[in-house]
C-alpha cells in the first residue's frame, strides 16, 4: 500500500502497520462526541453546532471529564500536573 501511495503522490495519514496508538487520542474524542454529546443535542445551524462542539471539547472534555489513561483526571489537570512535575528548577547562585 505504501508503494502505491508513493507512486501516486499520496501521503499516508497513519503510521506504520502495527502502530495502533497513533490515532487513539482522536478516536477517543470522536467516540465521546458521537456517544455522549451529539445524541443529546439538536442544532438549528452549523454555526450553533460548531460553537456547542467547541464548548464541549474545551470546557467539558478537556477540563472536567475524567479519562482513564490519566488516572481519572481530565486532560487539562493531567497536563498541568505533568508540567509542574517536570519544570526545571532554577540554578543555585
């Protein structure tokens, strides 16, 4: 498949065969949108759908919704904890 894509000047979007985690984050988000968000809302315009989707992602999904891969923490909290733990301390004078 790779040779065929290269021969037709097509760039593949996924990693090598057997690398299943490269798209896992996006698949998880899309699954949550499809199963938790969209069935409970209806929109009159595309703009309303866009705004509500962004609000869901930025407010609920990233800041409140617990994620099993983050030990039950939302992504924003897990990232803040990671950043705090991994900051380099200033050099002593």
